[in-house]
C-alpha cells in the first residue's frame, strides 16, 4: 500500500495479514462477498504511535473475476475530531457512530472510549433496524439510523440523543 511519512514523503509498504481472518478482513471479505466492506476498528502502530483505523475497501473485479481490493484507511481520531467540532458536541446532545458489531467509532460523549463495545441503551436491538428508529425516553429523544456503505450488506449506525429540555427550548425560540 502507499502511505506517507511524517514529512509527507510517499512510499510503498507491503501488505501484511491479508490472508489472516480478522486482521486480513480488509482483503478477505471483499474477495469472498464481492462487495464493499468497512472493517471493524483495528489497532496499528504508525510512526511509533498506536492508532485505531478502519478501512473502507471495495473489490476490484474484471467481469466476474476478483483481482484485488482498493481502499482507504481512516484514523478514528480524525472522525472523532470532526464530531468534536460539530453542532452535536454540547452538554445536552450526543452523537455516536457505531460499527456493525456495535464498536464505538466516534462519539461526542467524552466519557465513552473509542474502539470498544458500546454501552448505549438499546444497542442490542440495532441488528433488527432497517430504517430510522425513534425512541422517546424520560429525559431525551433518541434517533438511530443504519448507514450502508456502497453495496455493503452490513450497516454501521448513527445514534443521536437530544435532551427534551434542549429540544423544547429550541422550539420555543423558533416560535418567538
């Protein structure tokens, strides 16, 4: 694969683990299913620092013959930074991104670490979702939406939690 060092110089590094289930899912799954695939978070050491990455990959097909994969790695710190600066990063609103196996990819809830199974209420029911799911709880509203990447058959999930107080205040402000 191609990568850059700290100075921005591009160089090639041989792929590893591409034939090992788990670490090699970035290659094995698109090859077997012939569809786009987003990996679960994996820890890698880059420039001496451990980072959590996900890979968005697609099979390279010639007619019906698999020839390889093309993809991009995404550092979860970058996704987390985007959420940090979003309008959802408030003390009363939360936004969570979960992988297909409910691993936390990013969240505006700083008490929740990335790369581990989520502790969000209702997370066990995610696999049944096919469309937007809205729940009214005692102090908040929760909207959950499955997100599909390309032709991938396994969704990731976006969960938005909004305080009822915040929502009602916003409605009142808009009325006056």
